C-alpha cells in the first residue's frame, strides 16, 4: 500500500532561507531512493514554514529511506535551523 | 508559480469512513479541473485524520477551483463529518 509522509517544519525566522537551501540539496537523493514515487518541498516563507511531502511505494521503502537518512545524520543537521519540534506524520494513500 | 494546498481534517470518529467516501467522490472532479497537476487523499484512520493534498499550475487555477467548490456548497456538505475546524494551508512549490 502506498504511504505518504508529511513533515511540517517551522524554521527560526532568520534561518528560513538556509533551511530551504539545505533541504533542497537532499531532494534529488530522496527522489532517487528506491521506492520513492514523488517528493516535494512546500514553502510558506511568510510563516517561516516548510512542508516535506513524499509518496512511497510501500511502508518498507519508506522505512528504509528514514533509516538511511537517520544513519547519515541528515535530520540532525537540519535541527540547527528549526524553531520547534518537527511535526512528522504518515498516511496511507486513499 | 506552482501552488500546493494541504487541508487537514479531523472527522467525528464514527463518521471517518463516510467522510472518506464523500471526499473520494470529489477527487476525479478535482483532478479534471483546469490547472490541477495532482490531487491525493491521505488517510490516518487511527487518528480519524484525512489530508487533502493538491498541486496547481498557479494560484489563479487554485483560486478558480476553490471558488467553484464553494459555490457548489461542496465544502459545506463535508462539515457534518468534521470534528474541529479544517486546517487549510497553501504553499508555493520549492
């Protein structure tokens, strides 16, 4: 079953552009990861808010991707730009 | 510039399936609307939560669609299934 991830991130206001730039470099890797159907970066600069939206072939592919990112420390690298906790949610595609 | 809509909807718990069914009938119309690039329904039944995710060619197409839905009363028809206010947010595509 296809799975979607929605991650909502509020940046430290003056670091919004840097968060976007750092995330943008990760997108081609995400899209190339086995099982990734699509991945988008959604921006609301006026709210200093970024949403990462991804669709995966199944939950195994999604979990393999998240493990890979975590092991590389990629999520940790982003925390310096972030104001609050990220809101991370998963869904099945209806 | 491409625009995305993310609508987060929490249903009245026992009406989740009905909300999903009512929304599912709207999806083909949304996808066929001029300027719609993609539209998805994301489901988290365990949280009674549904997310509508859409990408539009530009904000004009997005606004034309929202006006069309509002004039038909389609959003109003869904309110009977919904617990809290919908969270409606728009983004530009990064």
